[in-house]
C-alpha cells in the first residue's frame, strides 16, 4: 500500500509496533496527553487523531477508530498492512449484557459475535466468532491481577445497529448465552488481525446498561475509563 494512505497522512515509521485504538478521537488525545511522553500528532485526517510517544521507555501509538466496523476495518487494515503495526489493542466502551457487571467494569473480549456481513469478504459463508490473540489476552489478565483490577473475560457482541429494534433483541438472546457486553467494532478488528497474521485484543469498559437505561456521559466515558488504558499500556 502507498504511504500516506487515503485515510492517514502519517509517514513511514510514524506508528509504533503497538497501537491503542479507542473509538473517540478525543479519547485518543486524552490518552496521549495523560500517559505518553514526547507525544506527537502523526495523523489528523478527518479528525481521526493519531499520536506516537513513549510509555515507560517503549514506543506506543494511539489512534481513534471512529464508530462501527466499517471505520475500524479501514484504519486497522491500513495500520497492519501499510504501517507495519504488529498489534492493536482496542480500548473502548460497551453496554453490559451480563447483569452481574457494573458501570466501569472492565471486560476483555475473548471472541466476538456479530450481526455484520463484514466476515463474508474472507470467503467463509458460515458464522464466524473471531478470537483475541491468546498471548495478549493472557498478558492482559496478568497485568489486571497485578494492578488489582477485576477484569472479566468472555465473548462480546459487535452490532452493526446501535438503536436495534429487532424483536427479540439480540442483546436479550445473547445475554442468555453468556455474552458479556455489546459494542460495535471488535468483530472487524479481530478478523482483520487474523487475515493479516497480526495480533489484536479488545479491552472494554462498561458505559451503559441497555436493559435499565443507566449510562455514563461522554465526558465521563472519555476521562474515567483509565483502568483498561493502564492494562493496555502495560502490555504494549
């Protein structure tokens, strides 16, 4: 692929081996300004802010994905294939499906179910549930334990529809099957990583409860979801 790409004005070598990927561009800036030393802006095409800096002596990048599988599909593909990124750690928000979770609970997505057609491009006509990289998942669990953070691990549901009017709701159906949370990006990220032979992990913080309507505001989600970020930076 040509560099810069259509969606990034970063130059060759601008991205580190590991990229943290929140959905919100403002969360990308928050992570860079709060956690990284010598952070520099390497991409701002379409307002999708990407930064590279240092965390405890390691080069780390952080770039937003935007919302939904089409956008994270584009950005993760270009990071893997054009910029030589080896691992992407999504640090995003999710709605709780397992009612034993609480707001701000941390979830690691072992696998992702979806109602999306994104996987059909890879040539398989059945149903797929792509998985996290096992080494990253284990490393995240070790770091969560070391940091004293309770982190649940299990499947998540990546939906193409935010205001889903399907009856019965997929959230209701999948919640009975042990799916922990609902979000909109992990399925595409895991498939792109698998196809590229690269690594991916989604760490999610619970921002809302679709069953009760309980929810945090966007500013709270941006600035208080620090535990998953600390785990991600520890394994970058």
